[in-house]
C-alpha cells in the first residue's frame, strides 16, 4: 500500500464561528494529500491534464472524531488502497499533535477523458508508475528487515 504524509497548520480562515475547522475544509486537506501522494509516485494533476485526463472525486465519506482548532498542526496520512483500473481508492487518517486520530475518510476518484467527459481505463503509464513504486517500496522494506 502506497502512503503519503502531510502536515498542515490550521489558518484562521479555516475555522468557523465555534473555533473548529470548518467541516468542508477536510475535502481540501484530502485533495492536498492525494495530490502529494501522486507526486510521490511520479505524476501530477498538471501532467494528467496535459494528457487530457481528469480525476474527479466521485465519492467521499468522512468521519469526524475530534475537533481541530486554529493554529493546530495536523498530519494527514493518505493511502492508495490498490492498483487502479478505472478508479483510485484512497483512505485518509488525520492526526493531531498528540498523534490521536481525529478524522477518518475514504475518497474515490475516477479517470475521465477530458474531451468526452466519460470514464476511462487507468492509463498504462500511471499503472506502471504505481506498480514500480509499490515494488520498490516493498523491496526497501524487505531489505531493512534483513539488516
């Protein structure tokens, strides 16, 4: 499973009148984390758009466990759950500074042809990069276990 970890310090404009992070901001945080995971693998939204590929979110489920406040630093861990076919499934966990899970989510994006606006199979170059990254990651772990 490929993972990415990102830290975000909560800005004043991201909290509501109660002082909590406004719930809609979590979708933005998950987008940031998904984007960074894809960069880590070796491709970006910009590269996909140049190749006429879009990745719209088609499903997102969020469970809010504890509030987050202005100036808190959160850590978002995002996991690519499996090799994509026409969709990519992500799991997200958000941690506070005490390393407590404060939010859990899942999001699904689908590969879409920019011109036809229809779903498409995951392009081979993407699948190849994910498989290559995943294999390198597994080999690295196995090497560390031997040391």
